[in-house]
C-alpha cells in the first residue's frame, strides 16, 4: 500500500467520526443478535440520535469501544451499561 493510499484511508477514518462508531455498533448487532438487520438504516438512526447531544455522541463512542473489544457472548454482560438506550 502506498503512502498516499494509507494517508487517504486514515483521513477517511477520521472523517467518519460518529458514523464509524454507529457502524461498529450496527455491525456487531447484525453479527451477534439479528443477521437480517439493515445496518445502513441502523447507522442512520444511531447517527441522528447521536447528533441530538454531546452526551449521546459520547455514549455511542463508549458503546462502540465496548462492543468492538468483546465477543458476542460477552457483549450483554460487559456492554449493557454503555449501550442500553442507544436506538
């Protein structure tokens, strides 16, 4: 991978911000709980909710961090406090 390509990927990841977090949550929901989940619709719903307040945005980030660090079998036990209430 060229330096230019690597730089572009880093910029895209940084620009994703909240969307990256909602994508993480929705992908994990699909993987662990609902294989037919429309992840695009899920991301839009979470992004809209996160845009309502800084607190919501922070909660989405905390939930995404938790679910990305845990297996499906551990998410409910480990991430319930971080993720409960996120649409």
